[in-house]
């Protein structure tokens, strides 16, 4: 039986996006009847830990990112055939993992997490050049974004929901990833939403208790902790205000229009491409949010906002079908006869 080893971490600092993608790979592998093991920290991602356990994934101790022998040793111990790495702190591993008889698939975001691999995956929407580092297969673009089954299910139900909610107060979901360090940015975004003077019903997905401003007439704010219901919330939303990471591609797949905050440098290329291609509205970095009320008001305007949102969502949904994890695993299998001890 084919065995796949997944390596990623989650934490309050880096968020949960890397682990979310690993859940997508675990789902795809288990549908094929493969054995799956996950090595990594799940701090602040309890809901994904529950999902992995529900899939029958073996949870093993995180390997030390600074120890170049740790992951290959675990590969050999488990007898893994495919190793998928989504981690910015792990260095070059291909030769050692190949020596254990396994194919290495590696996810990267420009230079972040870049390493030589049998299959390199960069699922962002840009087409910036990548240097040739000897990796024989490079899969680029949202077509290869690994998204969970729940996201694909939310995409399927959204069309009926869109027709049913026409003409109602817009629902807004504000989500800046699974990290806990963006409380001030969340509060600033909520003030900008309030200052649109437009009616809306906004749900804020955040750790802790971010400061929430008093809403204006026809406005409502609620705060919910991160959990497995994000895809359902996005399916019911008229607008998502999001970072430009994994959540962006989930929102595109579901078909919800997006306004983006550039939280961290590793999201810059994807953010820039999304905005320049007219697939999302850009609000800038956290220190550039003053004035974000203006573009948000255009998206929430009772008269023209629906048309503005449709202009974003239709082409964005065409970019991502949610089947990226299967495509990556297919590519890894195609490389299997090229490696061996």
C-alpha cells in the first residue's frame, strides 16, 4: 500500500495555512486508500487535528527542521513512498529522501520554502520566473492549490445561496488566517468597515477578543473563533476580507468576492497578481489601511455593490477548481520510478 508522509507546522505566529493544505493532501490520499502520516506541530489548529484523526492519519512527533537527517530518517522508518513538505524552515532534503526510496513534493511561495524536489508546487496566481534548481517537475498556479473537500462542497452549494440572498444586507466575513498576532489589524479593518456607512452583517473569525468598534446604523459585528466552519461561512458570505494566503484561494474556489490585506512578505506575489488581474480588491499592508473604507464602500453599496462583487467572483472561481491535491499526488506517483535506495 502506498504511504505518504506529510510535514508542516501550525502556530499562533505562522497560522494554520500550511496544515490546512496538508489536510487536503490527507483527504486525497485516504480517498485512494493510502496510508497517511503527519509530522508537525498543531498548536492553535485543534480543528485540523480532529480532522486528521477522523481520517485515520497517524500523528507522529514533529521532526526537527534544523536537523537535515530527521525527516529522511522518519521517511525510512515509516516506509513512506511520497513525502510532502510545506515548511519554510526545512532545508534541502531531496537526495536524502530519494535515498530512502521516496519522492519529495515541496510547496513554496517564491523564495519562502524553496528547495529542490521531485515535484515543486507553487499554487499562487502569479507567473514570476523561478530559477532552475534541478527540480524536474514544477507545478504552478491555482490549478495545483491543495484545497479541502469542505471547500469544494461549499463551492457547490454557493450558486443556490447567491440567488436566494439577492437584495439582502451583505454578509461579510473578516478572516486574517489562523494566527493570533493580527488583533490590531483586525480592529483597524472593522473601523474601516464601519466608516463605509453602508449596511452589513460582519462576522470576524479571530483568536481571542479583538477590539470591536461600535457599529453604525444597519451594521452588525460578531466575533467567532477559528474552526472547521470557515468554508460554510464563506459560502454564505457576500464579501470576504482576507489575507492573501491559503484563505484567498479557498474563497476564490467557493466563489466569494475578496478584498485583501497584505499581511506578510511571502504573500506579496500572490497579492499583487490577484489585484493586478482584477480578481480581488487590494487594501494594502496593515499600515496602509487608512482609507480602506472607500474601496470597501464600493463593494457594499446597496445599488452597485452586487455588480462589483460579481465582477470579482466569477473569474476568480474559474481559476481554482479545488482538485490540486489530486494533481500533485498524481505527479508524485509519476516520478516514483525515478527514485530508490
